[in-house]
């Protein structure tokens, strides 16, 4: 993801994981309350732009900040100078699910896959919006009950489905 060329805005409340990293350049941006597990790069500023701010984030990839942007109250792998920064391995909820399907059907006209998991007790309606991977295919949960997972996209031909973790921090 690139945020560049005199951009102004906020980058807040995001989860960045399993990407090629995130890149900020010549930007007047408030980067706050994010979980960024991939590489993070902030380079170059420009006269006339206010400095960016990096506050209240988990930055757990390779972090390179090549400007005077202040970093405060962040958890940065390997540490980082700035007020109230720490370097503590994030403790995420263990909410990844691996499901083995008993039946899989694709609704071509509606563009979703129905996955039946017998003898399951999925948390009803709590998986909506979660990312699912099956083999090399990806989808997003449309809905679920305790034995049925409905996923946007064509995941037919697969039998093992991984509902990716939410990367929510566990309560201490």
C-alpha cells in the first residue's frame, strides 16, 4: 500500500498483514491505532506539509522511518525512540479456525460458496466479514450458523477452509 505525493489524511484502525508492506512518502498523515505486522516505511517529507504523526500502533515488521516524524505510544519490534514506545511481542487472540468440509456447493448466480461442516458448533453469525483461505483461493464470510459457512466467491473443489485470525489483541 502506498500513501504518497503530498497526500493528506488519516490512516487509522487498520490491520495490515500478509502484504508487501506499507509505504508513506511526502505525506501529511495521522497514522494511529493500527496493527501493522508487515514492513513499514516512511520516507521523505516536503516543505509546506505538516509532519506526519505515528501514534498508538503495533508496528511489528521491519520499520524504517527516514523523516523526523514523531513516533509515540507505539509497540515497535526492536524498539524505537520516542515517548512511551515499547517493544513487547503482541499477544493476539488465538481465533484462527481450520474447518474440514463435509459438503461444498457453489452458487454461480449468487457468487457464493456454501460449506457444510457436520457436528460443528460455529459461533452463530460471529464469523461474518472474516477472511477465509482454501488452497490458493480466498473469500470473505457472508454469514454462518453452527454448521454452515457461506463465503463470498468460488471456493468450490476445496475441503479444508482456514478462517484467518482477526489479529485482535488479547486482554491482559
